[in-house]
C-alpha cells in the first residue's frame, strides 16, 4: 500500500513541474548581477536573481489561478 502512495505522488506532471522549478532556480542563482528596474515613478537596482524568481512566482500563481478556467 505504501508503494502505491509513492507512485501516485510522483506523476509525470509533478515531475515536470519540479524539473522546471529546478531550472528556474539554477538560472536565477547563476544571474546575480545587479539590474535597474524601471517602475512608473521610480527606479530600483536589484540583483537579477530577485527579478527571475519574482517572474517565476507570478507565472506559477497565474497558472494556478487559471488552471480550472477554460
């Protein structure tokens, strides 16, 4: 019975999501150079790492929210 739970947890979709997440984290860690982000009324200088992680999180949240809508 325990093996069935493990097999049902590791579906192809979850493995793909974990691989994409791992690639985003690796890409973000390799890009720590500072960049200037232009907002509407101000500019900020942040490491590119934070921008990459923020965009990945925004994409994840949008995908999660929109997953049931077709």
